[in-house]
């Protein structure tokens, strides 16, 4: 619908942020969220579409990024108290590719500390008493709860596929 112009990037972003506002206190999928910046970028994406500019394949799509990927415009704390406030100067390569494709990074999803085997604060959106899995839990839970249509995770052991299976969503391990 976004690609075909049946819904604007701003409308989709607003729907995602509304869902996050309702569910985030229970699910706890986000380590950092920049709603104001996301809405500003969605307005710009809409303007680019209406002006007939070339659009990337993910133009205007809201995306969550696991907090082990550096982002130049958001803290990258790797789920660790020892890195609170860490602000990288550049994006990780995967984040850069998403942005070049037109995706809008709305925030950082939670992760276990350094993406390892520690518990995550995130809850399974289908049953808050259950785990959403391991280190990419925030990304899986955010997608499963319709907070974003796409989220970036990492895979070592089963860090992406396990949370996806626990939350009932699809994961791709390239």
C-alpha cells in the first residue's frame, strides 16, 4: 500500500507510533524511540513522493533497529549500562543500506546486553508472561505487535530466528 501510494508514509508512521504508545508500556520492545524525528522524516518521504522524485524500494517504511547497530542520530548502547549515552558518529553498514533504500529508522529495539545471553526487558506481545526469546527480542516483539513492519536483528546461535519463532513472525538469516 505504501509503495502504491494507497497510504502515505506519514499515515503509516502515525499508525506505528500510535500502536507503540498503546503497547510499549507492556511489551517494552524499545530502547530508544524518536517519534518527532520519525514523523519529520515521514513528512519528507511524502513530499518526495508527491514531487515525483526517485524512490527507494523501502521508501517511507518505518523500521526498528536492534540496539547493537550503530546509528549516527540515536544512542547505540548495546543494551548495556556501561554504554549509556554512547552516540556514534556514523551508521553501521546495515543501517546505511536501509536508509539508502528509503527506510525510516524510528528507534532502537531492546537487546540483551551486548546481544549475548542475558535476559531482555522485552515481553512476548502475545502473552506478556512469556519470553520473546533472546537478543533480538525487541525487534521480534515490535514486528509481532504491529509496532513496525520491519526490524533489524542479528544472528549468532539463534538470536533472530528464536525470537521470531517465539513471537510468531518471520525471520531471515541471510
